């Protein structure tokens, strides 16, 4: 049966992509869409679309997820609550752009379930279509088998923005706008972390480039999903002198407010820092990226190197950014320098920091982040901190044992 299911999943993609020759941007009719459990142990997903599009469906394990990729679906105006008013055997969902021209819908499953029916019938009169998926409870063993036979789950991963390696004698900084595409990050009403950070990153790039002696590379310059490993890989590809990741997260527990700068540590400096690091990694996992297998292999090497040359330089970068933002009026967190095991900071040879410009879960920070004048001041402060660190780092470089 498992072999039949795997073949069926591939057949769905091929049939939709070639036999129907469907293309274009489809809009979601949320009033005719939804997810529901029935009394017979089945869960049904219906996604009503303005037109049929090529698609594929597969499952992933640890945690259990069902993933549907489309070319392409416009989820504007759709909320997770609109599709899933009441969590049940589907515990949650997310959706959005996964790579240019492709969208992704991810269902977080409360228990192992495998699809038994998949289809996208198209109305010949107007071209509208309904993606229909019926899932049934499966044993953990059967689900694991189905997940292992899934089509390449990283197929849709957007690589970091293409970059040309700058001149060897130039100063290169990689600016990383957190989240993007299918991963919105923190959201408060109409404000999303991914949009705020992209805007700040683009402005910071322009301010630094206007100095005339800084090469700035963005890990993403539009609303696409970029995996954490791809962000780190880009920094190595361009030979970055510094890596600055920008965020404005939300914390469900405890209080967090004010700008905070994080550096890498195998142990978080506090519970809130540990929660943030877990949230960041989980975003990649839910999108279908497997982060396992690399951390354990390189963690000890990374930390050893961090304790020699890179760690003091990273601490100096963190301090320069904290001073610059504080001098600009912040407001700063009462403990602005913290540590946590963020995967995106695990470049052993590149000073890397993660800046929480503010927290969307705090009313004061949320108001600041929505204020374009405040954001402009913070952009200038971030640029000043980076430039101050560069000058200091270049001055001390001859003293560092190679």
C-alpha cells in the first residue's frame, strides 16, 4: 500500500502539471475552504481556488506534517483561523511564498495521518478548482515510511539571494532580514515581522552603500523563504566580514522589550533567549527543512573557534551595535547583550549577531516598529554600529595571531 501511495502522490503532480497544463496565480476563496474532522476518523482539507494550478502533496515526519506546493496561489487576505477555526487532528497551519512562482501550505498534524484521497477537479465552465485531500489516521511506522518516500522536501527551498563575491580587499557585511515567504515570523494584527525586517534591511543596505566603501549582501531582497543553512552558506560564499540578522519577534511567556543583541552560545543566557532560538529553528522545521545532522557534528568545533579569534570579535560587534542603538535613543532591553543557540549564527569564522530591533509582543516596541521615523533612526544607528566595529576591527587585526 505504501508503494501505491508514493506513486499516487507523484501521479498527482504530473497530472496537474502536464496533462492539464495549468498555470498562473490562483486566488483562495476562504468562504468555500476549510479543514474539518469527521466521526469516521478522517480529516478533509478543501482549498477553493479561482483556477486550477499544478501542485504536489507529500508528508514529512518529526514533527508530522502534510505539505502542499502550488504554482502559484495568492493567500492574500487568508488567515490560519479562516481555514482552521478549531484545531483538531490538524493542530495548526502556515502558508505563503516558498520560492519565486511557488507557494506552500503546511499542516501541522496532531497525530500521524496519511492522505488516502487527493484531487483537484477543475470546473470547465469557469476554470475554478478545489484541492481536496482526505487523510486518515496511520500508525507511526506507516507514517514514517510515507514520509521517507516523499518527493525531495527541499525542492522548493529558495537559495539565498544570488551574490557576486566582492573584491578581496573590501569590507563585506551580510544583512539577514529574518523570516520571509511561508514563514511570517511574529505577527500582530496587520504587522508582520518578515515585512518589517525586509524594509529595515533594504534601508540599512542603502545607508551602508552610500558610504562608498562597504559591500552589502542581503540574504533575501523580497518576500521569499530562505532556509537557515542557506543564509549561513551565503555569508561564507561571499567571504563576509560580518553577519547581522534582523528580527522583531514575539514571546508568549515572560516580558521582553527593547533592542537586544544575541551572540552564539551552546547554552542560552536565560529562558526567553532559549525560547527565541527554538522558535527560529522550528520555523525551518515546519517549512520542511531538516536541521538535524549538522549541529551535533560541528558544534564543538564552532565553539572552540569562537573562543579563540571569532568570539572576541563577535562580542565587539555586539557591543558596537548596542552602544550605537543606545546612543540613538533605543529603547534598549535592560540586558541588551544575550546569548542563545541560534542556528543562523553558527559561522565559526564570521562574527555573527542577531539583533532583536524590538518585540512585537510589547506595545511600546510595536508602536516604535510601526513608526517610519523611529525605524529610520534605528537604521542609522545600526549602520553607525557596523562602521564603528569595522574601523576598530581593522585597527586591531594586525595584533591578532593568525
